[in-house]
C-alpha cells in the first residue's frame, strides 16, 4: 500500500518479477476500494504476469464524477495528481514496460478511466471501461485501443449512454473502440474481463519462458 498523495494498492505477481512487465492501473467504482479491484484482477495478473496498481480516490468517488453528482459540469480536482504519484511509486518498485501500460475502471472508475485515458492516450496502450456512465469532455491525445463493456440489463448506469454516446464520440476522435454487450447487470463477468485483457496483450499471453 502506498500512502500520502500516492495512496494506492500495488500488486507484483511472482510471474512479473525479474522482467519488464505490463502495468494495469485499476480505478474503483463509487464507494468501492482499491483492494477489491486488485482481488478482481489478481488471478489473471498471476497468469499473465501483469503488475496491478489500484489508486484510491480522495473522496467516495472520483472528483469529476462527484462534480456531476453535485449538479455541476465534470471537472478534475486532486485525483489525477494522486494517480500520477502512485504511478511514479510503482516505477520505483518494479520493472515496468512503458509500452504496455493500460488504464481500466469499473462503473464511476470506468468513466474516469475513459476521461483520463483519452486525454493522456500517449501514455496508454489500452483503455478499458467496464460499465461506464460518463466522460469528461476535452481535447484527446493520439488514438489508442479502447475496450468498453456494458450489461444490457444494467439499472445503475443504463447501457444507452455508453453505447450510443460514449463509444461513438471516441470513434469520432479516431480511437479503435471495441464495444461488448453482455446479458447481465452492473457487473464485470469473468469472460468479459478475459476478453479485455486478450485485446490488450493477446489471447492468454503470459510471461515469456526461459529457454535452456
């Protein structure tokens, strides 16, 4: 656990030790937590040799999302700097491949991942948004790969906004958007998680084997 402005949970699987490994930044949902995000992705991280970093928002949810809840336009506050601080600490703890850094989030964290990812796309080889409900408008970076999933029966953040607005807006900016609809609610099914990681790193791709 990183503390202070870099408050985050960091997970280095054994399969990522001793090599330049991919880094996945995980943004939690409203009233969620970093530890829960690590637990959700840990099995695949172990299998594929992915370093996980789950920052925590300063408030109950991410600042730009909180502004919407207050009836104001979305605006960034302290959280981007906190995420940057956590990333800096992660680079001090492990060997990270800068060409394989992705940002992902669920629910409120999904919208925040889209917002930060699109603006800073030169830093991320993939952006993954699981059940997003918003994006902060603004100038975007160079096109990169975007994975969006949403449950057809989601009653918390209905699918329409993500399918009919968020995905088309990003495609209009040149992003390579994969949109996956599943028969379920506000959740992240196992097969959808695997599909997102496959799109980023390749099907079932794990750490390289040492040749004798």
